[in-house]
C-alpha cells in the first residue's frame, strides 16, 4: 500500500495507465462533492470488494485519508489486493490541489 497525491493521481488518470478510484465515504458525503469514482461506503467494502478490479492500480479515497488507510489495509490483508494507493488528504486535498469549485464540508 502506498500514498499518492491528488496531482500525481490526476497525471496518472490522464495517462494510458489503468486506474480505479474507490471512494469509501458515505452517500451523504458523496452528495456534497465527488470525483469520478466507484462509491462503496467503508461499511460495505466486505460485501462489495469484488466490484473492485484487482488487475489494475486502485486508489482508495475518503474525506481526509484516515478511512481510506483502514480500507486499504483490509483489502490488502483480507482480500489480497496488491496495487493499492491511498489518496493523500482525501477529497479535501483534491479540492485544494485540483478542483476548488467542489464544495467542502
């Protein structure tokens, strides 16, 4: 498991590499602001982890990075994911570095 900044993630997304972003925030948080990602709330990861592609690079994100780190650890230890990244600072850091038009909360 590694950390990735929003700027590096944005560059990676724009490249030809295969990336999947998984947002583990709750639905009410997602409704406030979101980026193009698969939304699976943290509590549903155990039931829905098969929706995440093990063959590509997977970025886990939340509001600040704390939940994402816990989810990435679970996915690595329990489900055998290898190419996991945690977005540093979560959606709040994305807003600061990439898109300040998104609403914060």
